C-alpha cells in the first residue's frame, strides 16, 4: 500500500504540475491524505530538497522510459525523516 500511495502522488503530480501557482502544495496535500488513508504518517518535504524532489518526479513522468523508483524511494526516505523529526520534537527515542 505504501507504494500505491506514492504512485498515486506521481500520477496526480503529472496533472497538477501543469500549473505553476502553488499546485505543488495541493499535490503534496493529496499525497499526504492518501498516505494517512493507508495508515502512514504525513511527509514533509524540506524546501532545501525541492530540486531532488522535482527531479525524481520528472524521472517518474518522462515519456521515454519513466521510472517511478527514484520518486518512491525519495518519498519513503522523507517519510522516515519526518517520523524522526516528530520523535525528536516529542523527545521519543527512535529505534
């Protein structure tokens, strides 16, 4: 289900990134709603990593040989890092 949520994000990103006026935030909101639906935590994508995020998204959407794996891996890593941030904030020791 984890991968399904990310593929959902990649699919909607294709539709949303046609427009440039803040729809990236809308797409990430939809992705987080989908992740929460499947029981996962939300993902926070730091602005300093936006270039990596956009590049992984482009690779997953390219017409010639699209590859979703870099995008899925990147989002999975962000999911883990976001959970670590919550643990640090709440002073919970993570394994």
